[in-house]
C-alpha cells in the first residue's frame, strides 16, 4: 500500500461551482420510456444534473469556485505558490492545461507552479497527496487544488443534450485552498491496478486507434462502436469489494474506525454502488452524505462538491474519511480535518471567459 502521512496540511477554504442550468430526468408515468426511467432512477439515484447549455467549461466553474475560496480565506491570488487542476476534459489540448488558463485569469505570479493531472474519478486523493507533497517544501506555503470536468461536448449539439431522457454524468468544479499549518496531520493511501484499465476507458479517444476507428470486440466479448466504455459488472465489483477492503485496510493502518469520523464521503458513482459500500462499511445514514440525486456523478469533483453540499453553513471542526475511485483503475482514501466555517455554499455559475473563444475571421479583420 502507498501509505502517506503529512504533518502540516491545513484547509483554508473550500468552494464548489456548478452551471446554473438544471436538467431533470422526466419521471411522468405516461412517458414512453417510463418503466426504464423508473428503474434507472432507482439504480443510479440520479434525478437531475447541472450541465452547461452555453459552452461553459470546467475552467469557468473552477474560476468561480477558486475566487470564492480565496475570498473566504482572505487570500490574494498572488499569494498562491501553486495550482494543481485535476481534470480529464481540458479546454484545449491536454498539455496546455486548465491550470495555465486559471494562472492567467487569476493573475498568479510567474514563479508559481501550475499543471494539470488527469486522474478521472480518483482525482481528489491523488491531487491532495501531490499538493501536500509540495507543501512540505520550505518555499511553498499556499496551494490551490482544483477538480472539475466538462460533459456537454459529448453531445453533437444542444438539442441532443436536451433530448436526453436519462443521464448519469453532471458538471461542476471545486477549489480547495491548502496551506502549511503546524500540527495538522493528514493520512492518505493510494492504489492502482492497470490490469483493469479496459473496464473503464475510451478506446478511440487517444493515439492507439487513431487510424483504425472501426467497431471492435472488447476483452469481455462486448461489441464496441465508439465513445466511453464501461464494464458495469466489473466496475461495480471493484467499487463495492476492492475499494471497501482498501478503506478498511487504511483504517486499520491508522488505528481508527468509522465511528471516529463525522462523515464518510465517497465518490458519487451511482446510488446502487453507494448503498452497497455504506452497508459494507457500516456507515450510519446521517454520516453518509450523497449528491448523486441532485448533481449526478460529477467525476473527479464529486467528493469535494459533496463536502460543500453537506457541510457548508455548519460550524465547528469536521473529521472526514474520503475515498474516490475510477479509471486506471485507481483509487485512494484519506482522512481529512476541516473546519466547516471555511466551506462556501455551492455556487451556481452563469459566467464564462468570452476571450477564450476564437473570433470569426470576418470579426478579426480590421
């Protein structure tokens, strides 16, 4: 087990932002697909999602979140020594990175380090570990950890998006401000299993199939005809068995139990997986917040957006057990102390960076 311990890691602020458009799953009994929709809602828990219909992206939501977090912490963006953006849907090419877009729009210092990490739904524990590692260095005192993804580009147009009667994935970004703080211990454990990469991936998205994008047979015998692929049975078994066992192993390692935590926050994969994991971990309902019903599965931002939804507006310290899991296969678990007072209520974002769109040729001609 990749077990990590950090002695001086404090959370100065946490904020989350989602697009202001809400798409609802139609649950009318006379709907042509009423029986299927009822079963879908029962299994996934999803009833609505926030998704952009105005070409907002994860960087737009993240800017709204990080500026709100900076305001809550009383920090200036110029004081940030680093910014790490966890996303698998960058605005442009992956190497340009959403972190550079935020560096520009926030007006960060030239000597601040910024970069993206593509870690899918396991983003938070991996990103937290990376940021915590930087904060152990003498010259780094403040780092922003951003997570977020953009889903609407999967649809050919807005009409196709709005016509979707069932959906699992929503949009949103979060920003957590981390600082070097004495006597603030954080434990984490990270896990990987590359043998399962083909359970959750997009065979056509990268370079491997660039010249042969034709339908093919997956390792499990299923026919693949393009787009994101998931082996539902394998991912369910992975989440409800191996991830749960890793959480239990982590708890034994740090000498704590579920009862020692004020809340257990898990990646919001779907309600069926969440219920099974909660039952196996023996988590009381009042300590098990969920957002899959209202935000859907928001990928790498789901655990932080769930923290925002569940704990903003409260007072006092919180000890949270957080676990996220997904593509790779990768998964992680961390214990995290946070004061509820530093959490900003969830933001519904309508803004976007217009200057990041290319101007039409005729508009650009003097």
